[in-house]
């Protein structure tokens, strides 16, 4: 077997966390060693340092490090005093954590359809969902427009509805931190925003982690209390019921180093996305960030004509090219959420996307030769 053949059959990582590790290894090792030296593993100095850097990056007044993106959602809902009888509006075409957090605070998730082009919450479906909630005797309280695959939702349209209907808006930026919307960075698009630092995210740590971002002084103070069991003046003075939801010091140390190179990685992801666009736009429906939006490309997700996805995924797998389906079942088709109320008019787009989407490898270290191999394989399989 010659060298060229070996290259063309090597298995490609779907997200190459190891490539970033090779770049940052010594710096992260030193950062972690400093934590091991001072032994302040919980709420050590790196946590506050990272929070300051994160807030400065996105322009928010406060960044509060927490234990995961899911816990960040829980904390935001708890801080807003959401509970039984309250309706929380979530897209059906997303990961379960958004609706899960609402259910865990004993509110009722109302599932909303998404836009076929952006994959994000569809404002007209949100209006119909609010009507559904009222017909069920629920109080419309919160909308959580998830920024799917790295692209911000249409926050202006959703905020207009929210103001008219007296809804709080929580931006779920678990996949979009680093993106921009109409010259504003994610983290400032909603009164409160959450994000995740799961290792596969564009800005990921070496375990679980997340953050709550806000400009609201009072809300920030409540979230800081809630993440430490609802503490007051100290950890033995509990003024509210909270969680153990702190960001570990060692994860903050890792994230400090990763945040320093994050702008370069965002640019690299954009270059990869543009090359995918150029190579695939005539054989598949490719994702695009419309004018005024900039995606961070957490996933590069194409749409295929009905019945073609499984054949393409199988053909790519035979060539060592991984793919993923985000998401094979919208929330209203899953056992845990199938009894949740849905927006009047149904969730037809969510159902259709679940049958058509396929995500290709994308990360900041995907070199052009590997990307060309992926593009050529996709084109060949779809034309056969």
C-alpha cells in the first residue's frame, strides 16, 4: 500500500480535540500544574480570572462559571423563579437539555417548530405556541431560542414577541458562543444567556463546564448564590434552595488558555465552512449564515433529499469519514417529551429535518487536503 492510499483510507476524527491539544499542550499543562500546586480546586483564583476574560470577550457585564450547560439553564430558570404552571417555550429540533431544564423546575415545556433554513426557532410558531399555552391554562413565562449548530437565532423577532407577551428570554448558546448577530456577540443578545464548555463545543474544556452571562446585577447575584447551594453571606448561610453547580478550578485554568486562541479558531472554522459551501452547494442543501449573522460552526449540517442520507453516511463510513445525525428524533417524538404540548399547527419542519440532516466533520484544525477528501467523497456518493 503506497503512502497516498494510506492517507485516503485513514479514519478522520469527527471533531479533532487532539489537534488542539498538540497546539496548546505545554500551556495547558502549566496551567493545570499551577492549580495542582495551590490546591484550590473549588472556586480557586482561575475561576474568577476566566469569568472576567469571558465577560470581556463577549461584552457581557457578568460571566458566571458553572458546572455544565444544563446546570446553567437550570440556574437561569431558578433565578427567574420559574416553576409549576409556567410555560417555557423551546424548539423541538434540538438537544433535550433545553426542555429538560424546564421540566426539572416543574414548569411545562411547550415545543415550537423551527425554520427550515436556519434550523432555529420560527417566530410565527412561537406565537402559536403562546396561544396553545394559554388555552391549556398555563402562564407563558420564558422563551429559550436555541442557537443551533453555531448560528444565532433571530433574537430581534423573538424579543419583539417576548416584549409583547411579557416573556423572559434565555439565550441557549451552548453551540454558538463566539458567534455574532447584527454586530453583537452571543452573550449580549438576550437578558440572560447560557453556554456550555463540553469538550466538543467550539470553546470546550477537559470535562463538563458552562456559564451564565448577563448584564443584570440582581440576576447575576442570585445565580452566584444558587450555584453554591443558595448561599448568603457564606456557605453556611443558605438564603435560597440551590445546587452544587460550580465550575471546577482546573477547568477554568484550561479554558483561560483556550480562550486566548479562540478568535483564531473561529476564523479557521469559517474558512472550513466556506470551502464546504463551495464544494457541496450543487449536490446538497448547505447551511448558510444570512446577512447580519456569523456562525461559529459548531456543526456543519447539510440536508439531503428524502431517502439519501443513510446511503451517503454508509458510503462515507466505508472511506473512514465519520458523520453524525443531529438530531434523529425531535423532542416531541422522544418518550420523555412526547406528552409535552406542541405549538398549534404542528412541528412539520422539525419532523422533516430529522429525516434529512447529516453533519460532516468540522473543527478549526481540519486541513484542506482532508476537507477535499471529504468533499470528493460526498460528491461521488451523491452522484452515483
